[in-house]
């Protein structure tokens, strides 16, 4: 089984990224042949500074390696180091109905948030399809909000195979039903778009300030509180053992505990969970030659597959 995941280097990674995408990707390393790419071409739809893009790409590489991506198990690479996907995207685009792209909610959502409507943003699903199909991925782990992109990929692969003969493997989305929506400090889904994130590698006073900003209700210190409706507790559950959750939930319901106490407990858990990763990241940042070697080696492996796929597609359409 071949598994493909990707993430945009569009900002500093946060707890929502970790539990929604990073942790599942790390767990999948032992379940099949894993490919993970940094989607820096995709990021260009919103990041239009060369220095910023380079910095964000390097930061994502450091973050994933620090959090547990094993280069011996996962081909980890920059999307821009596998240029075959772009020619493949063009071949797919010639069969892509405009109506299919017009129905994609990601484009409409981003434009509604003020992102400039560009061809790159509109055609984003075609490039994503090329990323997936280039390495003949069988499984694409995605959140529910990304399922539509895999459905578009399946549609394009089937159209191409029907028109020119079987070239592409038809991928299946893998929806992580057990991954909860991670709330941000304002109670909405944690997202860089909402500026409500808690960064994975933030430390000290900036981290404490962010945690203390988490939105809660207005119950007084002595009042009983409901852990099941509390954003602080929802985050605490992600980082703690069941017995620890039960103990804190009991304190909520008994009253006499303020939300400040719960936020302090959450802060301790964040530091405890991510401290080893912060140390690892500092080590990696001091050896960027190693990080670049990892990415280049991953790209070689991905490119070898992509070249074979592209050659089959070129022959199928009559370019060779």
C-alpha cells in the first residue's frame, strides 16, 4: 500500500496541524510505503515572497523531522523538487471540466476570505491530483474538509484512463474519523486563517499568553463547570491520559476550580508533550545540510516513480 500526504508551508505549524495531519502521517509510516511532500508550489497561491517561502519550507521540514518523520520509512520531499507533477497537471487539465473546478469549495472559501482569485488558486485541485497520481498513491489520508480534492483526483484519473487507457491508480481517501476538530483560542477550528492557533514550537511567555487567551464561559470560580463544552478541556484531552482527563473533569464538575487553573494544567501538558520535539528541532536546525539531504533523497525516490507515470501518460496521449 502506497500512502501520500502533503502540507503547505503557509505558516508556523500548530497543535491542530499536529493532531489533524502530522501525528496520523507519522503513525502511517509503519502501515505502508509512505510519501510526504511539502507543498511549496501550492503555497504560492497565498505566499508571494521568495524569502518567506524559503523560510516556511525549511521550517516545515524541521518541524516534521522533529516530530517523528523517519527518512528511512518515509520519502520526505519538497514538491518543487519533483517537476514531473507539473507536466502531469497539464495533461490532466486538458480533461478537467470547468464545472468540476467551479464546484470546489476550497476555492470559494479562500476567495471569500479575501485571497485573490488567481488561476493557480482555481486550478489547485488539478495540481493536487497530479501530486497524488504521479506516485500512484493508493491511499490519501485527509480531513473531512479535504475529501473533495481526493474525489476530484479520482474523477480525473477515471476520465484519463477511460480516454487513453489505464495509466493511473485510482486512489482512496482515508478519513480519520477518530481525529477530533481541534479548537483554537477563540473556539473555532484551529486555523492560521483565523489567527487562533497555538504553535507547536512556541515556548515561554508567548506560549503562556496564547494559552491564557483561550475562550471560556463566564462561570465564577466556585461554580461547577462542564468539561465537555470547554475549549481548554478539549485541548487537554488531546495531550493527556484517560485517568488525568477523569481527574480534571471531576474538578470541573465539583466547582472551586477556575479556568485559570485548567489553562495552567493545559500549559504544563503542552510543554511536557512537545519538549523532546523542541530539543530535536534545535539539533536539526544546527545541521541544515542533513535536512536538505533528507529532502533531496526523498525527491529522488518520488521522481523515479513520477517519471515512470509521466512517461506512460505521455505515450498514452501521443506525445511519445
